C-alpha cells in the first residue's frame, strides 16, 4: 500500500482549519491541523509532514517566526504561506525564510492544489539532485576508467575543456558506449552542478507526449489537462538537460527545441506567454545525423545548433584495454549493491572478454558483470559469449542466409544502391526482431530490452513489419 502524503495545517481560525483539512483530504492527503506555531512545532516530535500550510498571522508566535523555526527543524519540507493581507514585505520575508509559495485568502481549490503539486515536485527534484550529486562524484571518478586508449584520452580532454562552459555539446557513439556517463561528467565538472541534471529519452515517448514532457502544459490545454504541469526544461532551469536519442525527435518538435537553443524561450502547451529558461543542453545520438539531415528527418538548422562541440565515443571493441578497469569498477559496484563477494575474474575469463567483439559495448559488459555477481560464478556469462560467437562468424552466417531475391532487384536495369541498402536494412531489421521475439517467446518487454529500444518503439516496428504472434 502506498503511504499518503502528510499535510500539516497551521491556522488559528477553526473554520479555515476545517476547510483546509477537507480540501486536503479530498486531494488524497493525510492531514493534521493545529491552531498555533507552538503546537505545530510540538507535532514534529511525533511525525514529520511532507508539506505544510502556514497562516501568516497567528496568535503568540507569528507566522514568520513559526516559519523560521520550522525551517530550522525540517528545512527540506515545503511550506505554503497563506494570508488574507498579502503585504509585499510579508511575502518577501516569507520567501527569504524559505517558503515555497504564498497564497492570498480567499483562494480557489485549484490554486491550493497547484501550490501543493509545485511544492512537492520541487521537493522531489531537490532530493533527486542530492542523490545525483553523490552519483556524480562517483561518475566523475569513472572518467578515469577510460584507460590510456588515445581515443578515450581525447574524449576526456574534450570533457575537461568544455565542461565549465555553457556551450552545447553533441555526444555521438553506438548504443551502450557510455554517452550518458559523458553527459554527467560534463555536468559534474561545470558551474551548474549545484542545479538539476534532467535526462529525457526522446525515443521513449510519442511526439505529443514528448512535447508536454519537455515544455509542460497549461490547465485545459487538452482533454485530461486538469492542472498546469511544468516541463523538464523548467525543472532544468540554471542546470543541465540531457536529450538522449535526439535523432528520434519529430521534426515539428525540433522547431520548438531550436527556439529554446536560439532564444532561451518556449511556450507551454495551451500557453499564451513565453517562458524563459537558462538551461544548458547536452544531446546524444547513435544515428548518423548527416544522413538524417539529407533524408529530411532532422532539421539542418537544429543540426548546426547542436553540433557546436562534438564528443565521439569509440565502441568498446576499439578500446579493449579499458575492460580490466571497467570490470573492477562494476564488480565493486554490484558486490556492494547486492551484498555479494565475487572476487577477481579468472585470467581465462578476462581473455575471453578481450577476444569478444562487444556489440552492446560498455552496457553489455556491465550487465554481464552484474549477472556474474548475482549468480556468483562466471560460467553462465562465458557460455553466453561462446554462443554469440565471433563477429566474422556472425557476418558469414548473415550473408549465407540473406536472399538477394527478397530485394526484388532487376540487375539487367540500373541499380539504385541507396534504395537497395534501405530495403536490405528493413529486411534485416524484420528478421532480427522476429528472431528475438521467438527467443523470448514473444515477451515484448524482454525483446525490447534485448534489442535496446523502447517498448513503444518495438510495438511500432512490429506493426510496421507485419509481425504478430501466431501469424
């Protein structure tokens, strides 16, 4: 059972207390109501609230003094100030003392609901930032795991050169090479590291949902928009937003992103005014953006705006020397996480890892080490590597099994190589998806994980390729 949020109502007017308690209960919160500041502070000995409403005018210890003492005791809990006067000096002082919002009485139900929503979202975001700071310290150290490979030394040098600037960075590389790690490294070494780092996977949501996720919406913007929702760009204000798989963003939405890059402004869905933000943008892609520009799926002006500084991450097979460092790091990480004590890998296992071609890159290596730690042995993973074979064996099998007739090419006429390549890619994609679905017994979620695409993307590709169970 999910525990309800706890609201502490502090107001000396019994009628207002009852009203606020009724509203909070209707919104699904657990409520404690008290009449003055001393009683409110006493309740903190029994339980800590998730959010507080505080009247600015109280008998005895006034609202501002109560706010000051609350913030001394529980600085992380958001406080919404309420007042029938709304004097500017009181509002300013309340905000200086740490109030999250200020509402004038009488207020609408929607105003209180929005104030609660904003306060709790900001609180959750602060907690996430604190967690990320701890992760960032570790992830900054992980930059040392790049090893002495010349290509990775170039990557590290580039990160150190541009991290403490506001310049837009485009990170390019195959899936699983560690693009998010580089983005977090850029963030952790920047002057924005005390503000939020917000990640958005542009391939995880359809265009309409992605737009509201990035830019938010106003109440009534569409059916079901019952209240204003802030977008990721607003949460990332003064911080950094990481747009993963940027190439999957719909061209219509790319135009709105371009406006943010150029002017630092955007409008929420259903909004009439622009919202200004100061956000650094880091983007990543595993696709050839130049080809995407040529075929019209990616805006050329956005490409040039994003491609100011490019970090090219080589695949793991081109930096095999980093494997021992990475293995030691992941062993430590997952031994601690799962309370295991798997020791150093045997020389034979390390040798197999050095000879493997790592199509899934660092992510695949991390998952393999995780499985070793959980299972307590290396054999399952070694068998898995052996079954996958070497790259030349895979290539040979694919070539032998590929039917040129399926391409429908008439070699007596001129051959459109680009069209053939596209058709061959579609056929190969369909066969790979079909095979993985069969291997997972049509467990679509597991298949999506193996294919390293989102669940929704898999469903779309299945429909596009006419794949269905029992066909």
